């Protein structure tokens, strides 16, 4: 096992190093880390508001009282990401990051429609929809932020700025210096939005969202289609996009229909016609710790890995992970844009889902009955509820073990790299202390 881990590290470490030194990937990583404390807070609120033993009435009451804890953090995460991208990218060019972040955020909002349609078909104008500011708008937000910051920096670097005379307060001088680059950048985005609205009579959010959905349209209920859907979910999450919201918006109508057919057959005492249903996808993928099945991952991080960083993140993420909320580990490890764990992140759900499908198709384990199980129900209990059999929980435990086997060697690679950095910092600490002492004497 040690030889395998060493060989794996030898192959992955150079790739991870190249990705880590890339300006844009480093900026994206830092922007997601900016949102990490907010995401952690939102995750805790979601768990507490949706504990599986709460009644529906109590969940509704808690949502009304404390729902803004989620709305102001996880639900509008794209706002924090766009500002972070603008800030860190501008600062990487040695320019004023605050103004770069503000311009990037404003550019994203220019592309965002200030209207939405309610569930009953009513048109609401002069207001922003939360889904545009959250996961659904993440791709547009990231793209707009990078482009806006680049444009802003290039104009600034060319010296097309208003320079104030000496003696003017620094805040005023910085504000005037950013005036021309900011106005120029925002004007470009304003014309882009006008072009899309005028030519396509829609907004850029919907154009991109539809393009992403198109490859998924027409997928059926068989194993190949399911694996392809899961592949998209994992890849989109790897790049910081909420894969489930994007993919499930296409697949949910199919999976929910199949679940209803199973439920009708279950009530009639007939054989269940489908294996792949919405409860199957919720219980035997998300039900193992969230997207990517990460409950076992955070347990390994907390209690098996040795580096302080992995232990701390793992222990922080266990609580939410038990209730299938895993944003803390996705953005804390991070999983986003982390080449060292791309292989288990993508392959593990595909392998586990294949095992589950074949186990149910062969009759070794029961098929979900079509009963809706709240997504926050913990492991084992959700499996029993979904299949009306203790064997459903047993299958989840088998899945749990598979996840651990798949992830362990890759986590060890990251763990060893973290430990090596810690040792290097410890070795350099006396030199830094001596240097600082010498400088203070001088």
C-alpha cells in the first residue's frame, strides 16, 4: 500500500503543483476559501432547520425564523465568489483589489435579470431571485468576475486613470484612479447584456444554463444514463458549480416519474418496475454524506489522517456530513480544483452506483419503493426508509466501505504533502526568527 501511495503521489504531485501555481486557479481557490466561513454557517443552519425527526410544521416554523441564515450565506454564495475573484485577481497584478472586487461583482449583477417568475406564473420585477445569486448563477458569476477583473487591470496598467495631486486623501485618490477603468469595464458588460437581451430576448444566465442542460436532455432511466448524469454532477462540482442543481433540473422529472410508478406498484403489492428513481439517487448517493458521498471521507480525515489541516477540516465537517451537508469539505479540503483527489471524486460515485444497481437488479438487495425520504436523514436509516427493509441500510454500509477504500490512498497523498509542508515550515522557523532578531538589532 505504501508503494502504491508513493507512486500515486509521484504522478499526482507535479500536476497538482502546476495547477496550484496557475494564477487563475489559485485565484478561484482563494475566492472559494473566502466564502468558507459563510458556507459553514449556512450548512449548520440548514442541518438544524431540517433535522429528520422534526415534524413538517416545525420545519416550516424554523425555516421562517432562521431561514435567513441560509439565504444570506449559502443561497447567495455567488456574490462572495465574484467579489473574491475580482479582489484576488486584481491584487495578483499588484493593483487595488477592493475596487477590482467591486467592479467584478457589479459586472455580474449587470448580467443578472432583476425580475423572476413565481411558481404560480406571476412576473415579479425590480427584484433578484436567490437562485441567480446562488448555485444556478455560479458559472456566469465566475466568468464575469474573471473577465471584469482582467479588463479593469489592463486599463489600469495602461495608465488610463485620473491622477490626483499630492495631499489628496488616499481614499479619494484611489477612488478617482479607479473611475475610468471601472466605468469602462461596466460599460462593456452593460452592452453585452443589452445585446443578449435584444437579440435573444432573454438573459445570459438562461442562455448558458440551457447550453449546459442540452447534453443531458433525453437521458433515460438506465444505468449508462445515470452514470453519465453522475459524471456531470461530479465534474461540475469539481469546478465549483453546484452539479446537482444543474443536472437534477433536467433529470428530476424523469426520476420523480419513475418513483411514482414504483410507489403505485408498491401500494398495489406488485413488483417494482424501476431501480433508478429519485429516492435511489437521493438515498444511495447524497444519502452517504452529500454530493460525492463524503461522510466516510471526512471520518478518514478526522481520525486517520495525520496532518493538522485535514484533521481540523474533517472534524468540522463531520456534524453537517452526518446529515448530508458537505459544503464544508468541498470548499474546505478543498475538493474544488484539487487535482490530487479528482480521480476518487469522479470515480467513486460511479462505482458505488454501479454496485447498487447490479445488487438490486440481481435481487440481492431491495429496490427503493418510491417513498420520498428527506435528504437530511442519516446513513442507514435513510436506506431502511427508502427500501422498507433493513437491507437497504446494510447496502449503504457496504457503499460506505467502498468509498473508504477508493478514497484512502488519495487522501494519504494529500496528507503526506501537508505533513511535508509542515516540516519545511518548522525547519525554516528558526532561520526566520534569527533573521528577524538581527534586523531588530540593526
